[in-house]
């Protein structure tokens, strides 16, 4: 059976029976989104790389406890945020490098003039800095909903909170992000 035809739930069952190749399928399937989530949360490529490795190692070690009540991706996101939150707390924010939101997707139009390209890159950097300055819980919920497009229900499972709490936290997090970005856009409007 081809790897593409096997769903996550079946892969998990196979891993639980000792099939390590099925775990490799899960890693290949989820490594990019998991890494991107951690990378955006930490804002540091090297830290995100190390944390992502820890996440998959933890998932492998604890996969016997996975009951299938949630999607595998939801369960993996929870592990990722636990590891990333611990790592984020230990990082010295002054030494933390800021990175672009989308490393794998260029927001800059190749046909755009250099001024427009520079402006877009500056906006990306401002948004990443603002995201890095948010409380960890606020950053998590924005990353999941607005950048990963995870459903409210899956976010609720990931964060182990009711859907209503997800919506109110998301509103609060968006307000906090808007507040942090306001000086940049206010300055930009005054210049225009």
C-alpha cells in the first residue's frame, strides 16, 4: 500500500504495533507544518530545528498513549507547543534573532520594483517582531488560526480549552498584535 493511501490514524496504529516505517510517513507528512509553527513561534531557525527534532522524538516515545480521540496533527501540535513554550521561556529575548514569517513562500513579487520589495520585507519583519513580543499563549493561537488555518475545534483540542475560550483568546491576541503594529502603520500613514 502506498504511503499516500494510508491515513494518519492507520499509521499511528501501525506504529503502535511496532512498524517504525509508518512513523517515518507521519514525520514526512507533518514535519514542514510542525517546523513552520515552531519556527514562527520561536523566531529562531536553529532553535526551531532542534525543538522540532525533540517534538518528533517525544511523539514517537509517547505514541503508545495516543488514543485517537483527536487528530494526530492536533496531538502533535500540542506536543510542539509544549516544547516550543519551554524553549521560548529559556531563550534570552535580546539574543533572539527575528525571522521572516514565510521563509518558504516569497511575498515579494519578482517583477515588483525594489522599493515595493523592501517595503514588503519590512512589513514581514515588523509582523514577526510583534508576534515574537506577544505572550506565548497569544502567539500560539494566532499561529494556529491565522497562519496555519486550524479550525476552532482543533485549536480547542490542541490547547485543551473550550471553543468559546479559543474565540475570546483569539480576539484578545489579535488586539494585542494590532496594538503592537499600530505604531508602524501610524508612522506609515503620516509619511504618505
